[in-house]
C-alpha cells in the first residue's frame, strides 16, 4: 500500500468524511490482469443475461438510495432535499442504456448477395477506464459504466477523491447483482498513478469527465497507444430568451439552471442573453428568485443552496465577480443578505450581474459557481454572435414559442445539444457530446455504444453445393 492516503474533506464543515489508503502500483496491476481475464468470459455472456445483471445492479442501487444521498451531501455539499434524485436519475439513465443495447449492438447486415453471408458485429474493446468527477458522481459515471458492461467490456472506475464512496457503492451493488468478479473494479489513485494507469497497455479506452486542462493531459498520456479517449470537459452554456418567450417558464427554469448544485454543473447556464423588449422584466424576475434561495447547511431540509465544493473554488468565482464589477458590471444581489456567504469559505451567495460584456472573464471563462451575467440583445443575429463567441460548446438553450426559429438557431449555434424551453438536462436517448473545448466523443444514446465497441466485419463465402 502507498504511504499516502485519500482524505475527503466535507465542504460543509471541513471534517474528514472519507479516509482510505490509495491503491498501490501492484494492486493496480492485479486489477488490470483480473479485468482482462474476466472480460474474456464476460464477452461470451448473452446480452439478455448482461441486461439482467445490470438491472439487478440498478435495483441494488435504489435500495441504497437514502444512504447514498446522505453520503453525497456530506462529500460534496449538495442539499439533502436534492441528492436522492441523483440516484433516481442514475437508475433511469442506466435502464435506458440497458434498453438501447440490443438494437445498438445488433449486427449491421447489408443487402444479401447469393452465396455470401456478410455482417458487421460490434465487438467490445476490452477494459474501459472511467475517470469520473465529483459534481454529479453517479450520473456522470453511469454514462460509460453501463454501456461498457452491456457491450461486453470490463470496467475500472477511478472516481474523484471528493466522492470516492460512489465507486465503492457501485462495487457493493454489482456484487449483489451477481456480476462476475473482475468485471467491475474501482481504484483509489493519486494523480500520478492515474496517469500511469491511462498509459498502461491493459487499458483499451478512457472515458474522462472533468476540466479542459486535465482532459488535455489525458489525451497526451494516451497519445501513441491508438486507443479511444472520450472527453467531456464542461462548458460556458448560454440561454437566449427571445421576444416571444413564455417569461415565467423561462425564469423558473433558467434560474434553476444557473443555481442548482451551486452552479457546479457542466451544462448549467452560465450566461444569459435577453431580447431588449423583455430584458427589464426578465432581470427583475430573475433577481427576485435569486434572493429567495436559502444558503445554508445542506443537511437541513430547508436549504436550497449549499456550499461550493471548496473555499478556493468559491473565492475564484468571487474574483470573477469583482473583476467584472471593476470593469463596469453591476451586482444585483447583496452578499450581505446571506449570512453564511463569506470570503475564505465554500459558502457563496447566489449572484447575478448586469451591464456585462465579453471583455469580462465572467462571460467567457467557465466559473462553475452560483453566478451569471445577463446581457441585452437586439435580435437573433446579435444573440447568435455572442453565443458562438466562446471556446466552449456543450449545450445552449433557446426560450421561444417558435419551434422553427429554435431549430434554425440550433443549426447555427456551435454546440453539442440545443434545447428549446428547457436546460441543464441529459436525455439518455440523445447523444451527449460537445464541440470546441467542451470535448470530443459521445456517451448515451445508440451512438454512445459506438465508442465502447469496435466494428468487426464478417465476409463469409459459402462453399459450393
């Protein structure tokens, strides 16, 4: 065992909520070897039997729902009134991917030719390494774990040191479900040991969710091995409120899209553009709703906004806000109205700024916190120009009653997902992907299965009769 230890510090009160020894290099090699051995047998298990195991896993996770939710609140600070729903949504997403598997993995058969049998079969890659983040630890990890297993791969999960218990709960549930030993494993690793694992020839694919800088590192470490790398790297997701929008509906959903999970969502709304005819009314409604949040101890049922994951993360957002104000922006929420919101702590009041522009980091750099800037725009063309003025392209939302206009704008927005009248949501039947610095590759949907398999063509000539 390594002499170093993994310690998870709760943002609630600074207490140590998880203490584990990191896995050693020898233990990592054992895990890879056992995964490869087990996968050779797992690939021969019929897909309906794999589905039964994965469904039993879902049931086992749902049985742990309340315990997992309590742990999640303690580890990363999301209010307890919300954390149970992550387990529910994880179960729904897992079941969707299980249901999609038979069609997604079915042979591709071209038009018949007399005397020949031809088909393309989706083959598993081998061992899939999933590196998952802390902000939605169950939802992000399940995106690759279930499809990889359903496709016949083995999985090694390296979870964030902020939420390591999620990986352990998966292990308990898979064991209860009867998954053969070695097919799913987790490793608690240092950053250096994670790099070595990515470079290990026993790993056949890496599914990573996290920051752009670490995603670039993952790509560099995997370079030259000719393996697939899936990178989901976050965004600076815009919302555009057109003149014909249902304002109450837009306000309810965009405010939630900004502040849910303390703004720590890859596809959370980080910048808002509003048609000038609705701007004043929208801003007034937004501020009213922002001020209604209850910032507090996330273990209390009344709390609707918990701490950010670390004090340093909250202070980085404060720095973006301060810089914007220095450049002429106006803050519309008094931090002093939220008693717990203090510099040097993870607790940060919900904030909204106006008189912002794209010279400010607040409007161009990912902030991953409970803040947004709102800009007035004259028309669709100005909104489109500002939306595309970003190094990111994960999601964008358009708030309108005109479906044709939403589709037309969606065709021109540089994004992976375009929403109309909703935001901050993943549909497991649609491809989850990004453009520009939001990453590459796909999870979810039938298309997601293409990234955890490889095609093998069979061209069979029948003997003459």
